[in-house]
């Protein structure tokens, strides 16, 4: 029997098509560039495609590419989803689409300027007044908030899908703070690395020229006003859905990522509250919605914006992109009037059609909506009103009546749209290539000569078959977008701006970022210290139980008490809980795995990860891969149980220690020696000194018999990574004086107190100082160094006869410990001043009484 020939991937895909698809031309033939793509997929093979899909997921996790999903438990920092099959558009078609996008951007810019200007379109009855004055995106206080540029709409994005006529239809407009361009860039990076064969014999247009042009256009605006421009990227913070992209673009473009509390209005300007001084801001690229920008004039309960920002814009002292108020043209009802508005403003027909839209505020349109309710999609006219689109065909008769009554109650709040069947595109789903509905978000930026269109975009495909839903909040999958041609792209010479425009005296380090760097270091070192000592303790426990003598366990008790001093989690090892010493593993498991108790190892690691996320724009991909490993290990540590095999626990702790060492090495080798680096070092050294002193005070608290003393001295040297050095130096048994001399005074040992204190002083000396004299922090360190360097080792190595305690050693260590706590307090007060109250802006208003 002859077997049936194996079908190609393309043949199998075509059998699954139930509607028109991107791979097919209007005449039903296969588009050439899609044929090339399927040929490349065929060469890779189905099994290897599955491997590549998994590799994409791994790279996304390693690079920390996330998208926060609000509705799902644990949705914060959800991994980004990327399909391995790109979305293809031929270059000639894209040129036509680009013209339509440019026309639409010009039109929306004119509408925006008219809304906050003469409002001629309302006076001439082209647009109903309700769609402006009842528009939740319209703010009267933004009437005179204008940029010193030809266009007010600087950045614009349009969501498009291919309609029944084969043309691209615009589904939605994004004008206030368009998102997605950073994800498009990251998608390109990932696909180019993991699926390079797909681009063979196809010339794919690059994305980077768009960002270059956008950056240069922004700088040109202030070219005459300032030589050293300070540009900041204003983010709502780490919990925002697209925070990864905001940090990614800030890093890619070289801008300072800030939150609202990092900025302050003073003397008519906006300033960054940096660790050394206030630094003036020239340009703000915002990613917060309009109403949150200025709690003084817009939404009073906003914690995301900057009080007084609108007045600074009015005075021309800062440029905000896009300016507050641009959300007015995101109103869904505008789609119903765009054709007439295009003829009114441009005397042209709209090139790119919108989905047929009817605003229910008009009697005829309302009646048409009610008559055809079962075939339409119902939306709120104002996007900011929480209301998911309702598909009439999915409703029962009773639900349709309820919707009808809801619309009649306030018709002006609703729009109806035709439900259109858009095209599908190939997607790799569950190991197979399946057709899925898709939409592309295109990005534009204003330039002195017109609007520049990115030659690519962010495509999103539906996760479910036969359902047109492309919101990332509801599980859609992104795709790289390729604009392809038969000719190689001509690399045009970049528009050159004098180099001095790009130079800044020094980069801004907002006090909030500084604090997160500082605490990232402290929590990482806290995790490292606890992990290292627990590993030593577990080794000692294992050796004692298997090879030791049961009567010689005092050093084990001391080690367990030291663990509780270092990791302050209840219940703990103490003389009041002697029963815990018989079986210490449940308490140790609690010290490690309890993420809900502050002080445990997993809790410290989680705090470290949160601090790192808050300043993620400062870390490169290599650093973030190390962070991903640490996060993965921490998830395993949280699963440790009281009856866990101690060897398994030890191995996990060893992995964590190695990963933290790797992280420290990457930081040391890759971060510029700027204020951020030295604050990180300061936090790390403060925590390391405090941890070392805690361990020393606990272990050398009272005199024990010689055998126990030897065990404890060896453990202390191991904890200071100095055991080999001690043996090679002294070539003798452990002597208390020699051990104390090495761990307190030997500057060849990086973990000796003397070395650590000197290093801490150096790090602080590299930070901004308020005067030429020693700061309070450095005075405290000088006092601590003096305490250590004046030590008489033979004196502190003796015990008090009456108590058999090392009281002199304890007194010195206690003094140094308290001094380092003061250093921490002084550092916090000096550099982390992001809680300062906002300055009044009344001095910037020239004629307050004449304001309407």
C-alpha cells in the first residue's frame, strides 16, 4: 500500500482557512513573500519550530520582558507572549497605508488644536458639541496648554486590521500616551536572534530609524533654548501594565525614568529631585493618562503627576509629549464624524476607512442602532468609562432588551459599530500553524517635515480561533511585524544634530531611584549573608549528626542561635525554646521559605527583586538574566518543607549564593562608576558590616572549651572566606588573637572589618557632598575605623573572669554596629529626599486675577 504524500505546512494551513487570510491576494493567489516564509518554515520543520517557540519563551523570561495583567491573580510581571511567525506586509502596500496614517495624524492634530482653540467645527455644526464638552478626555484647564511646535499631537498610534475590501481599516486611535513601540522593538530583537532563517531572501525594513528620527525631532525643538537638554520619561510605576516597555525605552533612548514624586515645580520650572541637587527638566515624555498629570488642576487625588505642571507648560518652560488633553480625540464617537471632518479640514476624502460607527446621540442613528442591536457592537463613546464591548449577536432576547433600556437611558454615552470580519494570519499555536485574527498597531511621530511612520509595528493575534480580540489584558499574542520588499533598504544618512545638544553635564539620579539602588544592594547582601551562614550551619549539623560525638554539640547550639540573630523570624532558636535544638530543621525551613515573614531568605530576595524592578532601566540584559535565575531559585526555596532533605536545601542555597556572586560580578564589571554605583556599593557594604558584626558578637559571646572554640574559629574564618589565608599565613592551630587580628584588622582580607569600613568610606566619598567638610556619615565611619584600628587584640581576646564573656570585644563591636546604623540613617536623610513637599506655583502665575 502506497502511503499518502506528506502535505506541506502551507497546504495544511490553506485547508484550515474559513475566511480571507493575509497569505492570499485579492484574487485568491498566494502572496510571494508569504510563500517564501512558509518555505523557510518548512525547512526548519515542525519539531524544531516547537523548540524555537520554547526558546522564545525562555528568552522572554531571561530578559524580563513582562506585561502586567490586572484581572488575573499573580498577573503582575506576567511574561510577554510572542509568536514565532511574523506578520508580513509588502513594502508598496505599506507606503499606501503610511499615506493614510499620515493623513489621519494630521487630521487628528487639527481636530485637537480646534478643540482647544477656536472650535470652528462645533460652530459650523460639523461635530456635535456634546462630543467635546461631555467628553471625559476634554479638560477646560488644557485650553491654553500648547507646545512650541507646529503639531500638538507629537506621538500617535493607530490600531488597524484588514477589512472585507482587502484594505486596512482603522479600528482605534491612541493619542494621549501610545504604548507598544518598545515591545515592537523587543519583538524584532528576539525574532532576529531565534528565527534568523525566516528573513532569508526577504528584505525586512528596520525599526531603529523611527526612534532615531523621533529623538532628533524632539531635540530640535529646544535646540535654541538649551545646549544640555534633560529629557525624562514619566512612568506611573512598576505596577503599570507596560512598565517593562517604559523602562526599556528610557534605557534605549538614554532618558531618565522618573515617577511623579521624582519631579517638583519650583520657580516656574520642573525639576528632578536628584541626590545631589535639583536638576531642571526640559522635556517630559509621559506615559500617564491626562487626568493624572497635574493634581492641582486636573484630578485632585492623583499621586502620579506633578502639581503645577500645566502652568509650567503654559509658560513654555517644559515640553510634555503628548501634552495633557490629547485624550479628547480618543473618543470612539469621533469615528462617525471623521469622514466629514476630513473634508472640512483637509478638503480630502479619508484614505483609510474606519469601522462603520453610529453615535447614539443622534435620533436617526439611535433608531438604526436599536433596530439592528443584535448585529452590532455596542461601546461607550468615552473610552475612560469602564465598559467592555458588547456583541449583540452573543446576547439573549432578554439581554438585548436590557441593553436597549440601558442605551435609551442615556443615548449620548453609546456608540454602535458594525461587526466586521477581519482577515486572519498564520500563528503558531500548540505546535501547529493555525489561522488567527490579527490587528497591527502602527506608530507615528511628528517631525518638522510631517509625520514619520515606523516601518513595522506591534501586531497582536487572537488567542482563540474565530474571535477578534487583540487586547493583551485578555491573552492576545504579539507578533513581529515585517515590512518586506524585493530590494535592500537604502541606509540614508542620519540627520545630524550638533553633538553638544546630546551632552548633559551628568545624568540625573532621582532620589527614588537612588533609594531603590541602595535597598536592592542591602537586600541582596542580606540574602547573601544569611544564605552563606546557613550553608555553614547545615554542613556543621550534617557532620555532627553523622560523624560527631553527641556530647560535643555546644558549637551547634551557638550556630543555631546565630542564625536566629541574623534571620529574625519567629519562632527562633533561644534558651527559652530548647526543644527546637533537638530537631532544628523545621525552624531552618521557616527561616528560608516563609515569604510572608520579613527577614526570611525568600522575603529578602523578594524585596531585592522588587527594588531591582523599580530601577530596571539601569540594568542590561546580562544582569537581567542573572536576576531571572535568582527569581527561579527563590520560587524553589519557597517550596522547602520542614521534612525536606537537608542536602536538597543546601544545594538550593548553594545555587542562590552562586547566583548572587554572579550578580555582584556583573554589577562590578558593567555599571559605570557613577552615583548609582556608589550608592549600590554603600548599601551592600553597610549590610555586610552589620551582618559580620552580628555573627561575631553571637559566636564570640562567651568562652567555651578548646574543642568548641576551635570549631567556632574555623567557622568564623570560613564565613569571612579567610580560612585558606589563615592557614597559609600562620601554619598553626587556631589562636583567638590571630583569628581576631585577621578578621578585624587584616586589609588583605576583603571581608575584614577594617577593609569593609575603608571601602564604605570611599564609596561615600564619591557621592555628592553638601560641603567640603566631612559629612555626618563619614564622621561616623571615621569614628568606627578608629575604634577598630585602636584595638589591642590580646586585650579583647581575654574574657571577663566573673562572666566568662568577651565583654571588651562585645563593647567594641557594639559601638561599631551602632555607628554603622547611624551611617545608614544619615545616608537615607541626605540622599533619599523624594518625600519633599511640592513647591507652590503661585509665583509662576503672572496675572492670577484675570484668569477666567
